[in-house]
């Protein structure tokens, strides 16, 4: 079964790292970026 992909954007680095890890541990493929502009570019 293919895992769902989540685009995660947050300018708070520690929060981004924590959320990315938690979501990855839950089985999601996480694309984490540090700004909304970067998220739009993806």
C-alpha cells in the first residue's frame, strides 16, 4: 500500500523537525519546507 504524502511548511525549525518526524513515524511521506513560498514552488 502506498503511503500518503504530506506537504509540511513551517518557519519554526524545531517544530518542523518534530512534526516531520512524527508524521514519518506514522507512515506518511513528508515533504518539509521552511516557508510557504517554498511550498508553493513545489
